[in-house]
C-alpha cells in the first residue's frame, strides 16, 4: 500500500534511521554530560561516547580518529577547511582552485576570501559535469595552496575524479580539500586512496541527525593544519571550539557504521530502482539526462523535460511526491540552477529539470507511481505548452524574437 | 510555498486551453515571455466583427502554476468583453483573484501583457493603430 507523500529528495536531506535515533536517546537524558568535563563520570561517559563515534566516522572514510574534527555540519566544515587553510598557509601563497558547480558553501567561502586577498580560479566543468584535468593542472601556480573540488555534485550526482585530481595536486605540492557531503556514506570514500587532505561531510545526508558533521584533516603525509574559525575553549584539538553535540555525534557515528555495513546492499537495491526510473522517464519524448551517466552517484537522476517548466511540472504531483527542480521559480531569484547552466544547458532546459534523489527507504511501488505521475504530468503540460506546439510544427524556437523580461 | 486553492484549481482544470486560427483576420494573437525566463504565454482572442465582442479566447502557457492560472483566468475574463473593455484588464486584479504572492506577480504582468499583445495584433490586422502601453516594470 503506497503512503503519501513519497520522498525523493534525498540529496537535500535524509530521514534519521530509527537505529540512529535509538542510539542517540540516552545522551539527551541520562548520559547528558559535557564531553569536556574531565573530573566526573558524566563527562567521562560523554567523552567515551564521542571517542567511539569518532572511530565510527573515521572508519567510514579510511581515516584515523584523530583526523576527525566534529562540526555543526558541512557548511561549517567547508568554511573551516577552506578559510582555515587560507589563513594557515598564507605565507606559502594565496591561490585557490575550485570549480563552478561547487555548493554555495564552497563558492561563497571562496568569494569571501577573494575580499581578503585570495586569488581564486573557478574551473568550468565539461558538459558532463566533470572538470578537465589538464585545465586543472594548467591552473596551478607557485602560489597555489589549495584545490577545492567536490567529491560528488548535489544536483546532478556526478562524481569527480578525486584520485586523478589529488595525484596532480601531490605533484605540485598543493593540498586537496573536498566537499564530500553527497558521496560519503553513499559510495566508498577512502581519504588515503583518494589522496584527500581535507574533507567536509555531514550526518543528515546519510540517515543521521541534522546539525552535526565533520571535517577530516590529514595528520600524516602531509600533516595539515587549519586556523580555527571559532575561538573558545579549544575543543577538537584547538581547531573547533564549542561544547560537543554529544547526542548528535553519537547519532552521526551510528549512521556511519550503518552506511559502512549496508552500503553495498543499499546501493545494489537503489541503483536498480534509479535505473528503472531513469530509463522509463528517458523514453518520454525530448527528455534529457543531465550529467555524466557513468561517473555518477547510484541514487541520483537529473532529467530535463523540454518545453515544460520544472515548477509547473512539480505542481502536478507535489502533493504526493517530494522532489526538487532546477527551475528558478522555486526560489525568489528567478535564475535557474547555476549547476545546470555550467553544463552548457540553455536556460530553457535548466528550467525544465527535475532531480530525483532515491534513498534507503524508497520502494519499487513508489518508483512505479512516480514514473506514471511524472509522465502524465509532462504530457498534460505539453498539451498546454506553446513551445511544445511550435516544436511539433517544426518551428525553431531560436528563430523567434522573444520579449525578454 | 503553498499555492492558493484558486491557482491549484486553474492548474488542474485550466479553462480555454487551445489554439485559434491565427490566419483569420478577426483573431488576435499575443505571444509574450521567453523560454529562458521560464515563462512563455500565448493568448488568442476571436472577435465578433459586428459587435466588437470577444467571442472566444484560448491560451497555451509554458511556466509555473501561477503563470498557467493567470493566463487561464485571463481567457475567462476576456470572453464576452468588448475589445475596448478587455484593454482595461489589470494585472493587480489577477493577483487579487488568485492570491498570488509577491514573487509571482510577474506571472500576472505577463498575462496582462499577453492580453494587450493579442489586442494589438487584432487591431493591426484590422487596420487600426496599435495602442501604446506603459511598462509595468515588475518583470
């Protein structure tokens, strides 16, 4: 029996796994201690729980527990990682290389640093959403201190070639930061094999609670340091002050452990449903997959349905299906997704896109229903789309002089 | 952001979707907006030559639910009005009728523009001077 609404927006956030919630509960009430209280059992208990979670988190990404700095989430991790390196390595240089489809938490952090004297190169991505490695290497200068490239993109799910990127970085003695939010817990990520020096990620994208995340900071080959952005009691080895969110951290650890144990089985199941959804929707006339088909997360599919507008499309089923559109109308800005535009998509295709994000609790029935609803709505809206009519009459829309507003 | 019931109703049961024969002299067509902006409206009126009354109106819209609802509502209002009365359709009455939030006001402006463009197309075809309209400037 289908229950509504169906949630297909797992790139935005995920529900907490009940096992995660269960693990967290004691740390709100009985074991409520401050992990920094060194002189009584409440503190020791909390510290022990945090230490255990730190191991669970580290294990998922192949790191040492001492390399995990707990944060409030990935936005903080992105800020701490990038700003922290910029300040710490100021004597070495001021140049940062990133790319134009990064999350705003990275892009806006870079923009902020430009005002503080940083020079930032924003690499363009290829039409498949991946960066050009030759362009990356050519952008490196003697003053380059950091390459900040996301592990996987949040809108199109494409996975960047992290190993190749880090090999180039190593050759030139440049540090690699990666926003790992979408990848960690979904695909195998190993900071050593992948050559990553700093990586931000967060619990709520992997069935953990909101408000807790981590920044991985490499301790060996090379030893990396970041300048703290929040001053205070010197928690997290001085890199991030603030009383630790013990229940959140416990939940984060549990979520990592579950991902570690169940990733393979989850992926096998999810990718089958994703492919079914995608193949069915790509059968709809004039529909296009956005982003590289191969180098992609197993649970994401971003499709443009030409000649219908994304928000109008979602309205056809958003009472029953929750997903996301690259269309501008969903925000006040009226600008369509900068990620899709960076792929070279015209604004018309960018406005026509839907992002499907499947998850641990997605079912075959939900996918079948979604295929049916989306297909029907696309057809219905095309029947009332002047652009579809023109397309069907063989009129080239580019030859029309549109009144631009 | 939740849509008003009226927007939802027009979206689910749009009035007057379709195409009129634009080669006819008594049919005026207005095509406004641009695909890049995420909104394109085509609104058509068919005028009774003897009475000057709009006897039919059709639309097709590429856009969000508010854009579809605005154009659907506009065609409803057009039918039965004379061309001179139709010129007075104001976007703010569409906003009020549909309870459009501020970010969707441009949808109503577009509908008003589409009405005016259709009327001017009709006037041009019938040897009348095109009317000049003030820019609403909300786009």
